């Protein structure tokens, strides 16, 4: 009896698993569905945000589909993008090229192969804009109140700490919950009640995934209100052009010798990122690194 071994070969880079979990809210995929005769080829691009698929492009329909309110908004925009849709033949040719490489070496399961060209865990960290301002001035027995506000940050997790003369304040504090302020950004407010002391230093320390070190903002009562904003510019915009998440099309150069299915990881050495299929709206906090690339070949049966 011949032994049958089910293979789902993958070249997987595990370094991404050790990154901060908050940095991986969005998952983008580029896929090719290829039949064993190369007669049926389909290119698919999809973006998933917090485990919910937002938008998908299907070359068979040559259309973007949105599955949420914001996904529908971007699908409508991209379906009007003639430059983007003009890449239809280009991406199918890339799928066909890759199919030519794999076809001679695969025993097909159900006559079809799903080729995972590229998967990206998109790093999306946006630093908060932080403002310290006076809410109430001290008068008699009434304490002064300061508020430290952090706006437009992502991801959601954040910690605000008040310091007086470099000592952590643990009393007379009130904080709001982290609140959504639209477009996947968040805000939070922390209030400090205190009796002012001459010459003291008061600061608000912000811990957030967008910075490797705590961000420190000092209260300066001598500044006019209009200049009290302490703003650190965030990295390039969040996933507002949501479709544009994926990297360029992956092009595989064909070898003259036969390619064994067991040699799948070596394909990565022949990957070239091409810019023809970069939709133009998207911006990354960081460019995708090689550690983000995963390659999944046919689910095949080797006899």
C-alpha cells in the first residue's frame, strides 16, 4: 500500500509572533486560485481588521466587495479607480507564471491549488496627541484641577500617569474610559486635583505601544492656553486607505530545472516585489519586512 502524505507546505517566519500584539490588528492577503490545467485562474486580495473582513477584490468579478460599512465605502471608491482596475491582466499573468512553476511538481487535491502569495500583518501604531490644560484654578480651600488628554492614538491600550517632582501621584486622580473618537482612533482623559506649590514640576507620562519609551509632557502654567499642547507627531496615517494594505505583486522567476514541492521555502529567495499593483492611497507605519511574508503552496498528495 502506498503511503499518502497530506502536505500544507509553508515558509513561515515566526519573528512576527514575538512583536507586540497591539501592532497586528490588520491582516492582508494576496492569493491565487489556480486549476490544474491553468484554465481557471483567480486573483484575490482581502483585508481583515480585528478578525472581520472589510473588503475583497475578486478578479473573476473584477470588482471590490465591501463587507462592513467602511469596507463598502472603500470598495465603492476603488471600483471607480480605473488605474487600479487596469491591473487585472497583470495580476492574472503573475498567477499564471507561478502556476507554471508549481504545476509540474504537484499532485492536485480536488483539481485546484490555493497559492498564498503574500500575507501581511500590518503594523499600525499611531502616537497620541497629548494636551495638558487647566480645568479649575485653586482658590481658598478649592483645589486646582488639571486634565491630561490623549487624542487620536492607536491601538487602544494606553496608560496615563501623573508625576509631581518626579514622584508618582496615586491620590486625587480621576480618569475616563478609553473612548473611540472615530476612524479607529481613541482618546482618554485623566484629571489631577492638587494644591499648587511654588517651583514644583508636574508632568503627565504616557505609555503606549507607539513609543518604545514613556512619553513625558510637562505642565507649564506660564504658557498661554494656545501653546500648551504637547504634540508628538504620529507615524504615517492609520489604515484609512484600507484596500491599499497589500504589498506589490510577487513575481516568481522560473527555474530551468524541475522544482520539487519540498523545495517550497527556496521560492522565497526568488521573490521580487513589484510596484505595479500597489493601490496608491495606502500608507504604512512601517514598510513590510521579509519577516511578514508567508508562502503557502498547494494542498497536495504525494504518493
